[in-house]
C-alpha cells in the first residue's frame, strides 16, 4: 500500500524472501552489508533507521556512501526465545519514507504481527518435520522391540503396530486401521496392567501391558501400548515347564496295557474329568499327559501341580494366583495361577487326596462354574481347562473318613482309570527294562546292549513295589555298578533282586534238559501266582473275571492258562506238571512236586 519493498533474511544473514528488486536477489548472503539486520538479530528488538548510510549502525558498511535506501524498519522473527531471522521494510523514495514516518506506530505493529505469523508458520513446519522424524524413529524402534507394540489414537484406532503385535493376534500384516478395545481387569501383575485385548474381527488376547500417553501436534493424544501374553511373564523355569512336549511312551503289550491305551483314546475324545488311580510309580502323570496329547487340546498347555508337595497355605495361591499385596510375603509383582496358565489345555492335580478340605470346596466351584478368582482380587476370570486328577490313595476311604468331599469325588470320578501295578503285567518288564537300558546308553553315548536273559529273569520274578519307577532305578543301578565291565550280569543287580537267585532263562550254552527245566520253573511260578489269585477271588465266573482283572489279562486268556497249567478248584497247585508238547522227550517226563515246606521243586 506504500510501494515499499519487504525482505526476509534468516539467522545466517541469507535473504530467503523479498519483493520488488529483492525478489531477484534470493539466497544472497548479506553478511558484508546487512549491518542493520545484524543489529536486529543481536538485540532481538525492532529497529528504525531513518537515514541509512549516515547512521552509526552503518559506519562499517562498504556501501554506506552509495546506499539507495532512505529508511529501514526491521524486526526480529523469534520462536521460543530463538531468533529465526529478520523481516525488514525498506523505503527507497522520499514519498515512501514520508508515508511510513507519518504512520510509524501502525507500521511497527504491522511488521511485528507479520513476524509473529511467520514464527507460528515456522513452528508448525518444524513440528510437522519433527513429527515425521519421530514417526520414522518410532517405526524403526517398535519393530525391534521383542513384544507387541501398537500406537492407538484417542478413538481406539491403531495408527501403527509392529509385526510382533500382528502375529500375536494371528494377522500377517500391519494392524494399522483396525479398532482395538482394551478392557483392564483391574489387577496388576508383574508391574504390568492386566487386560483383555480384543481386535476388530474378534481376535482376543490375555495380555499384560504398559501404556505411554504421548501428546500430538493436533492436540489429540496418542497412546503407545506395549504388551505380551500373560504366560510370557512367567519365570523361565515355570515357562519351560509349560511348553508342549510329546508324552512319554506307554510301553508294554500286555492285555492290561492294551486296555489302558484303548481307554485313553476313548477318554481323549471328550473333555470330561478323569480320575487316575494306581500305586506309586505306575506312571500316572504319563497317562495324564497321554490323554492330553491325544485330545484336541494337544497344542495348548499341559500344567501339573502336586497337591502334596506344596504347603496348604500356599496351594491356593499356586492354583488360583494372587495380586500385588494379597498377603504378607507374596511376590509384590503378583502371580498368575496354574488354572489360568492351563487355559485352553489340561491341568493335572496330582495327589488330589492330599488337598485340604477348604480348597476342595473352591475346586468344586471351578468345576461347576468354570471361573476362578485370584487371591486378593474380586475379578472373576473365565477359564477353559480340562481337569485330570491322580492319586495313589483310596479316595473312597477318605470320603468315608470325612477327609474328602463326596460331591467333589463324584465330579472328578466321571471317568476312572486304574493303572495296574507292574507285578500284574510281568509280560512288560523285559520290554520296559530294555527301553530304559537303551535310553541310559544313549545318554552316555554308548552303543545299545541287550539285557542278558538271566538278568531279565531276575527282574521278572521281583514284585516291584515301586513299579515302573523302581524298575528304572534298578536298570540305572545296574548301569552304575557294571562300571567298565564288558557286559551286565546278575552280579550287578540291586541287593533286593539278588536275595532270590534267579533262574537263567535259556543261555546259549545250556543243555536241552536245562532249557526245559528252566521253562518248567517259569511255568510253575506262573501256576502258583494264578492259583493264589483264584484262591482269593473264587472259581466262579465272577471270581474268574475279578482274577483276570487283577492279573491284567482277559477272561479267555485266563481260561487258556488254567487249562495249559492243569489248574482246577480242587487242585489249585497240581501235583504234576507236563511240559508243553514242544519239549523234548526228557522234557515231557519232567514232573513237579512240593517239598515239605510247600514250595515247588522240579524233579525228574
């Protein structure tokens, strides 16, 4: 409106904008003659010079005698106390100079307002550039973090997320654009907020997370959420124990083991409760794991807790978990319980008979309502867990004595599975022993070696009160005691197995008579065992069924053995025994008689 020229220089005295004659002089460095601007940058004040070239500010300017400028009005462009540059109004005619001086106050206000507008524009530009830089840094940062990260706007839309988060929700691409709902449970575990996270489309995650709220340039905050699955916060030994693994093989081809494997396959098709009973060392945990591994839950956790190994006052917190400050001495970070850890999978409550009564009522509620509540919390948590219980005690006797709830027993005993003791399935002893021997040899880096027949016989005739566990210990004992010996023999057996001298099975160097005599001894021992079992249960059809069940064989097999061994109700221990037709002429002539103490002895 006055025809004056305007120019802008930056803090380095470089002209970045201009009008009139100055618009063709952009990017010119004015360090040699811009003394008025230099003074403005230094003082951070608006300066009016009415006589450029003659003013003291211009005393060092090389062009002061030929200066065509008649008036300079300049003001600093300041942002957060830092001078970004100077804007100046230059009058080059007397008329321009007169108009500006007549309205000098208005021009000063005008130029200072323009300087403020430029500062605001510079601020917005800097902020946008900073946002872009921060976004780039954030992108690179969240991709290398070993947990899920999402940046969520105030309306719940994911602005950005890393691939770890995408994989945790089962997606193969970035989650940007998806809506996410975060429902805190109110509990704090491991110094993290527990929450149920639901992604648009239905994917859900039980997570422990941390939130960081960041201010955004458009005054809308964004929240950076880092999270991991709740299971990932477990101490390493516990987490390792939850890893899915193949179950131990259920070895043996006896009728009892075939029936057991068949029962496992049938039970695995459903999610009903199972109560496994059997003597100590029979492999109840292996059977429970076989049920889990055969079921549709095989890819979910299998959690084991021994109810007898944990003090009563701590068992509740182990099963249900607890929150921060639940009780004195508790981990201040809180802890997730075994039921939650087994969500979607199976939990084995071993030695269930040792669970205290007050906890039995809580377990009954879990079975009825499929929910738990952590110690010290009011949060009700839904769980989907198959419960398998195991014990070597007589639960029904505990019920009669008032030590176990009858209603809980009925709830757990939907499908009972009884594991036969090893002495009732002696046919499996040789196979089990050889498996353990091969396993031990493999761990030691030695070639496998067949167990000699005399050692196998000694193992066969032992009663094995410790069952499969005791058998494995015996094989390990043999391995240790043999030392550097060439082959294992009966001298390496544990003392309990050496008290009764074993009968060699069929050594290569034995005569035909010795082989037959050994065969007869084995059959005599079997006849004594079957006769004793029948004596207990009776010779009726029902008695034979119970006897077959105790022996771990089918009823038809029992009848065949009764006939082949010459047993009867009148003669449960027959006075004579005829070897099988496959024997030699001498072998068929071998008989059996009882000595004065009633023990069997072989005679010719």
